[in-house]
C-alpha cells in the first residue's frame, strides 16, 4: 500500500507520475475519486476506476460523464482488479508522453501517417522482417534487457520498459503480452524498427 502522506501528496500534484496514480487507485481505493480528477489521470486509468473503483470514485467520474460504458464497455479479460490496475497503468507511457510532450506526439503521429506505405511494405514482407530482426543492445541504466522486453508478462514492467528503455521498444512491440493500448502508442512513434516488429505481430 502506498504511504498515506505520499498518496495525499501525489493526488494533489498536477504533475504526478501516472504509474504512481494507478498504484494508488489500486492499493488505496479510498483515494480513487482524488486520482480520477487529477489532470495526470489518463483515460485507461479512468476507465479502470469507473469499473473497479469505490462508489465515491465512480460517482465522481459519472459527474464528468465518465462511466465504464462511456469508455467502450467493461474492461475485457479481467479476472482480478490487480490485472486491471496493471493493464491500466501499462498505458502510462502513451498518456504521460502525450501530456509532457504534446507537440512531439503530434509530430510522431504525423510521421506515422506519412509512413503508412512503408508500414504496409513491412506487413507484406513479414518473413523478411522476422529474419532481419536483431535484438537491440540494452543501454538503459535500469537493468532492463531485450530478453525481458520480449518475454515478460508483467504489465507494469512492460510499461516501465517502454518508458525508461526506448532502445527496447521494438522488443516490446514483438512481445505477445504487450497490452493493445501500448501497441497502438508504439505504432504512432514512426520508428521503422518498431513498425517492422508490429508488422511481424500481424
């Protein structure tokens, strides 16, 4: 459980770490309503709170027009709230990146749209993409490895690798356990290696 004082400080911080907010929403459900109104609470986390949060949190989101149905229905394939929290938190890189660098994300999205023909070529040359794929050299200071990025099933770890080890994002794109929202975000980066890895998944 997140320390009470730390949770209070985080939910009041307009620049709070979205991963920490997701952790608070799951481990300290009494703060769900506070997390929901924090400007760093991303759509995936709001959706999770709208379905799994306590009554006050759900009512708070409903006042803003956010319900589980408004987000496209219940979270799919969730056997336990912990899994939902991890998968919601996993979306953090996309939303945190968008919140911190909106211009950069927009530019990346434009590059991605401009590179659609190239993406189609990757899909058409899927066997070649598979053969040409080489594991990148991990250069992050956090100890994340290409093997972890390719095989881990821990959604929180996948999110952390995507955020803190950009050189391993192509491996995350190939990992069959990577959450769909993160796959979508990776596709918007306009990185040829990531696009090739994404084409291999299809």
